[in-house]
């Protein structure tokens, strides 16, 4: 069942990326666009509910709400960002509760290097992509900081949960596409279309990676040793 739902979420995500832009003509609210945009992440949330992972389901649900608010109207953009922020807090809680511990993670040179790269990317991305004279600079900088913290917390997970770490980093990258598309419009409609498509699919892949990789994580025995890690639960 979960594999069927994942396939359905994939198809809906691709369809929205390909055709969703046509649903935002005329005046808001964009009801059909809102439902269509949120649908693929809602299904990921259902997968998490089937697995009885409440924190994961909550994170995905707030992600779907964020998608809906971003699509509903330009006036609800910041509300959407706030919904995503709450979703990241659920992810952070899930990762820290079931990870190796911050101290153990920092002992790993690859994890330290990855964390440093993320922090540098956060600062550079915010500086280059969001105009500092824009009234949304401050709230978006706060949001990006929380998103970065979520990705950093994924590095505390065991290496068997590499898909969660990859998903969190991909989610982080997708945020750059949001800012790029929002504040730096491409005059070429073809390039703008593919840039939007790429940004959306990268975002969905990030959420899907977190969802699929974290299934069963809440049932894994807690351990602060990299050598003692439960294998991922079978999700077939």
C-alpha cells in the first residue's frame, strides 16, 4: 500500500510541476491550484500515518498546509512559510529523539564538514537571493535559519537513515529555488517554466526522501553509538 501511495504522490507531483502554473490565471484565491499543489505532500503524510509516525506525519501535514497557503494567494505567503517552519520543528524533534546525539555526530569529520557547508550555504543563499531592502527579508531569514537547523539535525541520524539526510539537504536546496524564482524573475518564459519545474520537483524529492527514509524511525531503539543502529523498518 505504501509503495502505491508513493507512486501516486510522485505522479501528482510531476503533473503539478508540469501543468500547475496554468492554474494561477485570474484573481486569487486559486482553489484548484491550492488543492493540486498540496495533494502530493498530503499523500506522503498519509504514508506516515499508516506507519504510525506521528511526528513525521505532523511535519508533512504542515508542509502540505504551507504549500496550500503559498498557492492560495500572494497575501498568504508568509503564513505558508510559518506553516513550513512549524513542520521543520516536528522534523527536528523526530531527528533529535532518534539520532545518535549531537556530540556523537560532531565526532564524525564528514558530518562536521557537511554541517559547515550547510551553514555557509545558508548565509550565502540568504545574502544573494533575498534583497535586504525587501520587507520579507527578516522573516525569510528566520525561516531559512530554522530550515538549516532541520537539515543539520538530520545529520545526527544513523548512516542507515542516509535517505532522510539527503532529503533534508535537498529540501534546503529547494528553498533557494523559491527565493530565486520569487525575487529574480526570468524574462524568458521557457526558462522560467523549467526553473519553476526544477524547484518544485527538488522540493517534492526532499519531502519524499524525509518521509520514506524516516518510516519506522520512531520505533528504532535509542542509541548514542554509531555502531549500534537499528535497521530501517520494512515498508513494503
